[in-house]
């Protein structure tokens, strides 16, 4: 904030509010925010509907509540009741004339106009990118939460290896896996057991459907789960019959890719170098265009956070970063293959936070 000459910061993105205050909101469509200024604890602003979920001992800062009618525009926009309380807190803090940092990528035009109208002597500056950079490095508590999420995700993969069978639908298998992860402590938010067969898995956000799993097809097991708000992603590719030579070669190239990434990941190495090394070392005759980009991403309170593992990245690796490496390739008439693991950057290299074997065929 000093570097950017910002006097106070109004945070309106739910994950960033949790990062800065410790409060994990269970109402994902309910407005929430916090205000930060030098010399003051964070001021958490939340609906009175959420106040009963607040464990005071775990919250950093003071709590302010507002009454909000369900007819208000919740979702992206925070609504008038939220902003009336936020403006009241800013006045109480004496932060009405300085430079105020906002998250412009999480703010509607209507909200911005209301803030400007009520604070005519203040200036405004976007603080979105600075918050992302602050979240790049995970502290020990965050890393422990991600480890716990990895543990639950691996239970999901092990369950999948037992129950996925020819003739079963993607939907049916996915629901069984999700139930197992919920029983193991996975949170409702973030649980996704995507059993994707054939060419279906080539889409990064593909959802399981009614299609029946065939013996001759690849099946991608794409498992995500959260613990204390922090995500993990584990993926494996299986074949229920005898894979063809082309299918085996496709799967081998994915194994080469993730191993190549792990080999060069260490502090001070550029992410561009990591991405190019993955594409170069995936095997002879492997065209970079067949990879689904990005090859991985930072992971934490969001499933996919910047920086992304891509040849166009401008960032370098630093100790304490946590990534999901998830190389994915698609070839027409062959299918899709994906392997994903969560890795932590240590002082001299990286640590795989999981323990599952990658050889599944």
C-alpha cells in the first residue's frame, strides 16, 4: 500500500477477504468485504445472516454487519446495504479523502459510481494485481490446509480406481467419488469428481455427463477438493482394456511432461523456462500445439490462480509457491490424457505433496 501510495483498501472478493481476515464465508452469493488501513485492524463487513457462522477467535480484526434484503442484487454486485456500511466504516476511520484501493475486477460500474458519489474528495486505484502477488507465497498454515486437501483428493482417486467400470455412466461414477470425499472431510465447496471418457476430457472445464464409459477409451479422473477453503487437484488417466500403441504413447508423453516440469522447478527459475522445458521434453514427435494450455497454475484459495505455467509467463518461481502441474494432451481418434499433482517450491527444489503412483496402465 505504501509503494502504491494507497491510504486504505476496500476488499470485495470473498477469497481475498478470507486471506486477509481468516473468515471463511459459507454464503457464496452473500456480500462480504473488509477494509484495511495503516495502524488499524482489518474491518470485516458481512451480512447479519453470516454473523452466526463467525468464530470470533479465528478472525483478525473487528466485525461490522449490515441488514440486506434478499431482493437486492447479490452475486457480483454487493448491493446498497453493504456499501452503506462500508462507507460508514470509512468515515469512522477518517479514510474519506485519501487514495482508496479497490478491486476493479470485482466491482460493478453501479457500485463504483456509488462510491465516487459518496466520497467526492477521495482518489481511487486498482489494487487487484497487488493482492494476487501477495497470495503467490503460501505460509505454513496455508500449506498445511493444501496438504489436507491433497489427502482427501487422493481418497477420491483411489475410490475412482475401484468403482469406474465399463458401462457405468460418467455421472454415476462421479457422484460415488464425491460422496467418498465428503465422507473423508472434503468441503461441499470445491468438490468435483469429473470422470471424463473418450474425447470429453480435452475441455479444461468439462463436466461429467450421461455418456457410458467404454472399454476402449481413455478415462480421465479429474479430482478437485477444498479443505479450510484451500484447493487441491489430482488427476490420473486410466484405460479399462488394452490401450493401443498410440494411446500408450499419448499417456507416456504426459508422464514425461510432468516429470520434466518437476525436474527444473526451483526458486529463481522463470516459469517460461519451466513451460518450454515441459514442451521440449515430452517426447519425440510431440507437437506443443497438442497440449491444452496452461500446463499448470498456482493453487490456493482459488483452484487456478496466477501465475500460470505457460510459455508466455513473466514470473519466476519463489520458495513457498504451490502449483498444480496438470499437463493435458488431446489427439483426434486417440483421446485425451491428463495427469495432475500438487507441488510445493522449497528452498532448493520442489516437493510433491501427494503420494499416488502415476503409472495407471
